[in-house]
C-alpha cells in the first residue's frame, strides 16, 4: 500500500497553485494524495501571512492532522513559515518548517518522514528569495480553469504588507517558458488560464540578445500577453489581479480587441481617501484610480471590475471612511473584496498613530460588504438580455450546470454534458442570489463579447 499525503492551503490562489506543485513532487514518488480530514502519513500545511489569524489557523490545522493520525509527519510551509519559523516550530506536532524557497525542494531537505524528537527549520533569509518556481493549480479535478503562476515577490513598500518579507523581490518566469507551459495547459484541455502572482502586473523579464553588444530586450506583461495570444486555439486568459498603476492603455486595448482576453479586471484600491493612500504608501491617488476605471469601462464592452479595499487602517477617521464609501458607491465597479486591517509585525503601519477600534473596523467592513452585494446585483441586472460567452464546468447540481462568463458572471443552465468545458453562447435571462440564469443560444456568433 502506498503512503498517503494530505494538503491544506491557506490564503490566495497563488498559494493553491504552489501547493499543487508540491503535490506533484509527492505523486512522482508514488504517494497517494488524500483529503486533509482523512488519515495520512504526511500532512503539508501551506500558510498565509496576510491576516492576524495565521498562527491560530496553523495550530488548528496541526491539531486536526494529529487527530487523524498522531504519528503523522507534519510540514508547515508558506509565507507565515517564512516569517515566523521559530514560532511555528514550537507548535506541538510540527516536524519541519520550510521557507518560500525550500518548499519547492522539499525532498532535498527531508528524506525520512518519521517523527523525530527535534523539529527542523529550513528557511532562507529574505534577501536570498530570488528564485522563480513555476506552478499551476486547478479547481478540484476539473480541466476547465487553471491558475498559472508567472510572477513572484514584490518591490512595493505598502506599509501594511508583509508579502515582500515573505516572498522577496519581484521576479518573473522566462517568456519562452511561460509560452511553453501555457501551450501545455491548453493541450491538456484547459480552456481558461488565470495568470497569478504576487504582483502580476509587474511581470518583467530582461533577455540578453547579444552579450558582446550588451543588447537587452525587456518583456513586460503586455508583450507577454501578445506572445501567449499568438498561440492558436479556443481559450481565454484572465488576469487574477493587477495594480492600477500597472494596468496600461496597451493592456486595455488588447482586452477590448481580442475576445480571448477576459473582459474582467480585479484592481486593488485599498482606500478611497487620498490621505489614507499616502499613509499606505500606495503608488497612485484617488483621482488616478477614478480616471482608470472610467477609461476601462468606456473602452471594453460589458467590463466587470472587482476591487480590494482595507478598512480600519491606522489614522482612518470616520470622515476618511465616508470618503471611501462614497468613492466606491459612485464608481462603475462590479464587486468588492473587503479586508479588515490587522496589525502585522515588522510593518510601518503597526507603529502608526490613530488606531481604529476593532468593533469600528468590523462595522466599516460590514457596510462595504453590503455595498458590494448591491454593486454585484446591479451589475448582474445590467447584463439581463445580453448575449455573452460562458464556459461551463463539470459539476452537476440538481440537473443544472454552472460556469462563468468572460466578465465573471456566475451562471447556471440546464445540464448538457456536450457543453461542458466548451465556450457556449448564452443570453442572461434573470438574476438570483449571486448567480444568473442563462439561456443557451444556438447561433455560433455573438453580438457582444
């Protein structure tokens, strides 16, 4: 009987894609991957450092693993492991802590998964986090949508964020390798590729053309997208998230003119108060963000825009929050991802005055979540009667199939196995709770994207 390994991932889609890559290492060595709540010989916990729940969540997952198998070998890796290895190694039951570089070389550091008296730490210092390790993951076992990592690390100095400490400087995959892996994903049957990274818009790769002449060619995200779109086939590309200062006119034009680019962007804002943006050390002002959003909506038909926002940042007064609320209410956006500010060690923000009471933070969070639901419903309503392209997933629920349109509408229609993992023309008929009912169209050409 083969040994079993189980994985638990906290945090973003980037973490999920990297967990998938670690999983391949185990599969290649004959391990069977099982569910985390089942008995396994090895448990791998891939952590996140964005919120203050990292320690609590990590401990919970360790306890759950030991409950399933008290003799299991437990590995903790990811951003929290990179930042706080000395804390994690003190958790009862943890056998090894692997940092951001080391998780991709797990079997070079660990060749015996038997519990020892002393735990091991394998973590490189932040300044040595300069390797790029490619990865991708899927949702479940479906070959419909793949999350494809093309960039890692971040050079930005946002005062609330620990990611640069956990991930190191910005670095990117080689363009030819991206195109090659992209082609392999398409050949494997994936129809939608979601480009992920810590700061995807900062994708940049310098290629030496002639070392003697010191000639260089730089590939940025726009040029990379052009290379990818040169591959023939029926597919679409979605950018997971992109900073407002990096969403260029070229990318907007490309999205407007090539239907294989999803007409959906997720563009972090963080605050609608220019004062708070300065405290956060963001690289734009509210007027810049507003101009970008309106420009994008005017250029791209049926565009959906998601927004990240943080509430309760140090120094955010009621007036600042009211400014944020009004700013978001009046923008033509589709939904919000709302985060309550949490103090992170080794950040500038933790030393800032003007601490916002925790109850007040939660109140502001709730107000923006309600606004988000209103925005989503308004956007869904505006799509009624529109003809869009949907990609349906494998799962069947109560005789229905579900999927996403290019502009990220969650839709449902009567189940038809012949339409699974295919691009299907649909018309939006009605809006339910966070999902639209769609009519399958017979015509092959769409009036709109």
